[in-house]
């Protein structure tokens, strides 16, 4: 219920921003046109923004036969999260990164880059996937995807109005100056909404994802690697569409990675510290293991062989008894 309310507030805020941009470009008439444009954009964003985002980020779907370990990992962790297995996509990018999208858990997708699969180990990849599944389970993906789509549309509306001379409308209180201001201020306002949505959700997804995988330190290690490598490797698709940056687990854009006014993501060091505290609370070591249980009088019949398994959030075991396919 809360996530639905938050999405409603976000759409209302973006619609109001559309109307303000329209007013300062074309006066009252421009405001009404912007309202209609906002209504159409909101409707499109709800049903199609996930497909748009995947296409803009050059993500391609993969079948289980093409990437069996990745696909099985997503399937197993989705079972742990209690959600349907999302579609699996791969982004052709050397930069290690990942994001999730979709309007609900039944219509969702997880996208990971080829750089992530090459440069992170299996436990770290699992931590990243679990983080993205946490976004899907919390329905953050709808909010974040709509934000990305509308932020781009706000900027497009401002530039479109200026190009067609809307600032000369006598109903516009600031004339051409108002239209020019909107070209610069509208994207900033949209970015502020994105930051408000993204920052708190990343901390929560880190916590929930660590509980899904049962391995907080693997996610912490992944965040550290991604943050370092993302600064050295350019994500071309993200640079071309910066409105999508807040959807990634780590900011894919060059620069602006500090926890300041202009960052779409929390400081990575703060996120890692929070995960390290969580690992202490969960009593998980740097190998993703918990203390061995006390010997029982009778055998439980569970598999006690080697190999890494996805533990449950509550007891540190895979209730299904299924060994992780990457272990």
C-alpha cells in the first residue's frame, strides 16, 4: 500500500512539474497541453517504460540455455525472495553494473552487464542479483522506471517548447526568459525527484538483498568493486541517457559518486559500512558462512556436503535443500 501511495505521489509531482514547465513556456494554453502530454506519458510509462529502459540500455534477453548459471542463480534467489522469476537480460558493457525494471513482480526483469559477470566472482554476482530482486519485491522498479521516463520527458518538453518559440506567448509572465529558465531548471527539478526516490531505496534494497542471499559481505565486496571499476569504464548507453542512471546499483555515469546534493546514489562507503554491521548482526563471516549449529542427537537428513548455498534470511540454510547452481 505504501509503495502504491509513493508511486501516486511521484506521478502527481511529475505531472505538476510538467504543468509548470508548460506554463512558463506557453502560458495557460501551454499548461493545458503539458497536462495532456503528462497524462499520456504517465500512461505510457506505466505499461511500457520497462521495455523502453531495457532497449535504451542495450539490454538483450537471454534464455537458460545461453547463460545457465546466471539463469539458475536468478531462479534460486527469486524463490528465496518469494517472487516469480523475472526475465533475465544482459547488457553489453564492460562496466560492471546491474539494474531491475518492471511494473510489478509478475512483469519484471533483471539486467546485468557482461562486465559484471566477467569481473565479479560468483558470490558477488549473487549479492548483486539479490539486491535487484529486493527492488522488484518492494515494487521499487515501477517507481524508479516511471521516474526515469518522466524525467527524460520533462527535459524534452522544455526544449521542445523553446524550439517552437513558446516563450513569446503573451500569457507567459516571463516571456522568453521563462522558457529559457525552464530548459535549465526543469531537468534539475526532475533530477531532484530522482535523487529523493533513489537514495533511501538503495539502502533498503542493500539490506533486503543481503537477507535474501544471506551474504551481506559478498554484496559489500561487489559494491566496492563496481564503484572502483565504474569510474574507469564508460557505460555508453547510460551516458547517452543519464535520466536512467538512478536505476543502476552503482551510478554508471562518470563523476558525481559522492553522497552530495547532485548524486543519485548514496555514498558507497556508507552502504558498505551498513552491510558490514548487518553481517555482524547476522553472524555471517567473510565466506558467507554462519556458525555451525550444535550437533543434534539424530540426523536431520540434510545435505552436509561442501559448496556454497543460498541461506535463508531466518536460519542461514536453504530450506529447499537445493545447492546454489553457482556453488
